[in-house]
C-alpha cells in the first residue's frame, strides 16, 4: 500500500467520499507567537493541543485559546475512525459558525 496504511483515516479515498481535497505534500506547522498576535482565536482540537497552546502562550494570549468542541476531537491517525472524526468536526464547525454569528 505504499505510504498509506490500512486504517481508513490514512486513506485518501475516505476524504474523496466527502469531496475533501487532499495534498500529500502538505503537513502540519508549528504555531508561533506571531500567530497568537495576529489571530483573534486559536483552536486546539483536543485537550492536549489546548494544554500545549497554553504553554506556548505563557499567559499572554490564553483568552484566545479555545477547545474545538467539548471533549475534543480524537485524531483519526491514531483511532482509525475517520467517520467519527468527520462527524465531530462537521458538528463542531456548525457550532463555531453559530457562535460567530451570535457575536
């Protein structure tokens, strides 16, 4: 299978099912102090992400850091459950959109 493992979360066909584009040349990037200064909101997908963000913020931008959704979103790379992650992210995006509209 090459670089793709058997887990559904690592397989681009699962992304195509929902018309989600995928570029294997892209990867994650580290957040910087400049990101905290520039963005109004910095969102962590799980509690561990939020803890890391708070540590980087060192108290300066803690009010900008939010958890994406209560309970967080498990990483499908580790769970192998892309479907569940997709449902949680979709619901979370709807909640964030409503939060933005209500502001």
